[in-house]
């Protein structure tokens, strides 16, 4: 087993130790702080952009070929290769 495998296993174990209640608390606290600092509409804007970023990250950055296809749709094919 190499060093990266042991680090990945450690991160996975740390994630499993976090309870859903603690994760919910952190998310709720973050949303409440954003609401107080920026107001309701700016909060919705931040959450919408965060959701879009999460979707793009999950959809396109997991698979290198899907990411290349996205870049080819946006820019002329082969421009950045």
C-alpha cells in the first residue's frame, strides 16, 4: 500500500466519523451566517451559484472525457490541447 492509499483511507474514516447531525449543524450555521451578512436575495444567489458549481463539478470533472467535450462545446475544438 502506498502513501496516497493510506491518506485516502484516513480521509474516508474521518468523514465517516462526522455524524449527520454535525454536518447539518455546520450547513445550517453557514447558511444563517450568510443570511445575516448578505441578506436573503444575495444568499439565494450565492446558494444558486454554489449549487451550479457542485453540479458542474460532479458532472464534468469526474470524467476527463466529459470535461474535454464541455471545453470543445464552449471553445473551438483543439484550442486548449
